C-alpha cells in the first residue's frame, strides 16, 4: 500500500509532536491533500524558490522544511507575491509542503542536539528544559577534551556546510573552552540564561550588535561566555540528515532526499 500524505504527517507528528511547538509557531501540513500518494520527499531548511524548483525537478511528493512558509496572518496567496507563487508551483506539481519547526528543535535529537553531538559534547542537557525529560531548547555540555576557542571555531567550520559569512567569534583565539552552550538558529533570547552565562562559549546564529555587545561586556566585567555566531541555515541544515534517517526508518517505502542547496541568504562578503 502506498503511503499517503496523511500517513506521512502522522509519522512527522509522532517524531516531532506539534503540541510541543512554541505558541507562535505554525508547523504541520501547509498544503497538500491527505490522500495524495507520497513516494519521495525532499528535505530542506527553507521553502524558497531554489528548493521548490528542486522539489519539482526531482519529482518530490512532499517538500519537508524546518521553517514554516506561512507564519503570520495571510490574506492573499496571489502569485504576484513570492509566497503565493511558491505555493501555486507546489500545488500545481502536486507537491505538498510540510514543516517541523520548534517541535523539531525541542526533541532530544533535534536541531541543537544534532549540532551538540557533532561537536562530541558529553553530559548534554537542554538550556531550557521542555515538558518531557531530555527535551528542551538549546544544549549545554562538555567538550570530550578541553580545547581552545580558535580550535572550536575551526572544528565548527569543518562540521557546518560552507556559507559566505562563515564562523564569527567574539573572544581570544587561545582562550580555553571546556563547557559549550549552543542553540541552533537564532538563540539570542538565551544569552542571559544561567546555563549560557556559566559556559565557556555560546554558539548560536543571528547575533545582533546590541545583544552580542552587552553579553561581551558582561563577560569582560564579570563572567560569561565567548560568542560564536554561525549561519542560521547551516546550524539547522545538519539536522536534516538525522530527520531523513528517522523518517526512513519509520517509512522505508518512501525515498528521503536531503537538499544540499544553500538557502542561507548571504552570497558574499568583503573582508577588510
Ligand atoms: Zn531556524
């Protein structure tokens, strides 16, 4: 019996229950018919023109993404707007759109946990614990061997897919690092968390001037972590391989393909 979109969505719901998503989030099925057949799924961080084109080109029945395309109130899906155009292309190609966002961040093998595991962190625990044991936002743990901030940043450069903006660091190259806090995606809301303040370094994405500067000054004044700012897309892209493996185990009759297209919005930088 072929797998239907309803059955695919039930598997997504089992792996990443939407009841544990943040209240403002909008995961789940964005478009598609419940009884549509699902033979092939393309996984990507973002539903953008490149990944929608790729989904259609590879004949995917579902584009499964981390970031919901529709997160705020929508009053039109006219194709003069890019979101309407993307949805229309997907619907005409009978390719459904499904998202797992903060419900995939929080689980014990979610976006932050995958990055923590790739760094080899031991004694991992969430920065902000969730409702179920082992779940929660962000991760904190110890490096298997003490290292330096510079070596940690170089290791991140090896682990993460390449982006124009690379890995930005606030701190001394040679300063020692034993305890690491991290949050895949935009994690500046956790900068004041005691688990982050108590770590030697905090790795996240999308750090803006004021939160980063204030954290740095507080670290210099008293104590606090060095900062590592990576690409939002890169920090979450790692999770797609884990998600594909989990989905493959649950639905072996479906083919899961991870998109290697870079949907980080930055294309080049000028270094001075
Ligand atoms: Zn994100």
